[in-house]
C-alpha cells in the first residue's frame, strides 16, 4: 500500500511540475522563478495529506 500511495504522489508531482513549467514557458527568468515558487508553495498549502499533523 505504501508504494501505491508513493506512486500516486510521485505521478501527481510530475504532473504539477509539468503544468507549472508550461505556465511559465514564455516568462522571463525572474518572473519564471517567482511563478514556479508561488505555484509550488500554493500547491503544498492546499494539499491536506502533505500538511504536518
């Protein structure tokens, strides 16, 4: 079961990163870095299973 959950989260993470990078494709470097950081943090803030207990 652990590996099933791990695989699901890994797949979700890859999809997240692809989506973030696609959204930042046409941005200049400074805006791209800000966008990546902002989206990454926002995702983890709203993902309950990744919050500390």
